[in-house]
């Protein structure tokens, strides 16, 4: 059990990641390659990733360099998921490259004591080996994580809508209480199902919440409690299969009422809210959201006793363009 202790200042300094964290996602995707647990939920990604890596120099580097230092274990080095990655992959990789050598040695020794590390791992304290590590991290991310960026961003956008509604309806307590079944909010402590028993005292530093696409079941935090506090947890319903896009569904979108529904869903709406907004029955609103979802323009997820509808990246692109059939076809084909 991880117990995260909040002060009043900490509650005012909770932040939720606005974009997928590239190095956390890289680490968790490597974990997905190391176990069959939950593989069904990432079946398409796993299949394409295996095809990308098998028999390649990158695949050999992943097996020989990345997996040994980012094992699916109780511990892996904190410097490989730096806070700077909130500003993007390059900022995060720069922080990895610039990690003080003594910290690298310390964390590699922790890795060796906790779950084993290769003999060459302490050598990452030297600049050249760490440059090579950064190069492989970037290549791996670009090859097998970045191609799924749209799906990850879509899922994160929906998560943020859900969290915003939880906060509006229940305050910060409502936000913390609704994060995950693996967490329980007992003010002023957030209890998190965890791989070890420890306490994290925020002490006014606040907490960065990072919903993650590739994180599976269990939330994760940094091992070093003196670093900037972060809690990474699995996205709600992040791995639902991408819907097909029948031509008939796209044609149905050209009606006035459904176009209004698409604009409304951009703000995040439940079925009942959408029905009131459009002035139609809940059954009719459900029909409209089904068509939008089948067309790949919206996504739906259960929020307590309601179903919340939000836009996909394709749906958002549709709203940024004139609503003509030609523009719609271009958005579908990816010919922007």
C-alpha cells in the first residue's frame, strides 16, 4: 500500500497531465513486451510492435539495453522518467542525458539490489553510454509508441473530461475518489494499491497525475520520495478497439441535428445532457451518439451511472473544417 499524504497546499497544487508522457509510456510499453498479463488489451499494438522489432538492430538494442534497465519489476531507475518529460520527449531525453553521474550510479545500484542489473549498468554514469541509451530510447519511442499517439491523446482527452466533471461535481475530493478502483480517498490520505508498503508525504509540493495508456492495472510512483511527486495510473477504457468507419455512417453525419450533436460532444456530454441540448428524447440522442461513435468521430465511456461522450481526434478535425462531403472524405482518408 502506498499512502500519499496531502496538506491543504497540496490539494491546491494537483495537476493532471494534458498530453501523454512519452517516457512513462515508453517504460510501460516495454513492460507490456515482458509479460503476457493484459496482452489481450494491447493485441494490435503487440502484434505490430513484434513485427517492427523482430530481427532488427533496434529489436536487439531493446532486448540488450532497454529491457535490462527498465524491467517489469518492483523498481526501475527514476532518472529514466524525469519530470521534464512533461514538456515533451526531447526535454525528457535531455534530462536523462544530463542526470548527474552519482545519481545514475546510485539508482543502478538500487536496481541491482532490488531485481538484478547487468554488469555494464553502472557504466551509464559515463556520458557516451548514456548518449547511446538516449538514442535507443528515442528510436524505440518513434518506432512503436509515437504511431499510437492519436489513440493515446484521444483517451487522455476523454479522461481529462471525466476528471473535470468529477471535480466540478465533487470538488478535489471527488477528483481523488474517482481516479481508479486501485485508489481510495480517505482525507487527507490517498491509499493506493501498490507493490510495497510506504508513505509519501507531499509537504506542499503538490501532485502531478499522469493517466497512462500503456500502464496496466497498478498505479506507479517514483521510488525517491524527495523528487517532484507524480502518480501514474491506467486510463479508463484506454484500450477499446478503434471503430470502423462505414460510408453510410459518415453520410448520416451531414444532417443538421447530428452536426449539432458533434459540436456538443466536443464539450463532453452525457446522453441525457445531449438530449436536453438537442431537444430530443434520450433514445434519439443515443441513436446520434451511436452513429458518431460508429463513424469514429466520438468515443463513449461509462461515468458512474451515465455514459460520457467526447470527441476523437478525427471528430475534432471535422469541426475545424467546412462541413462538406469533400472535406469529410479528406479527413477520413488522412489527406489533410
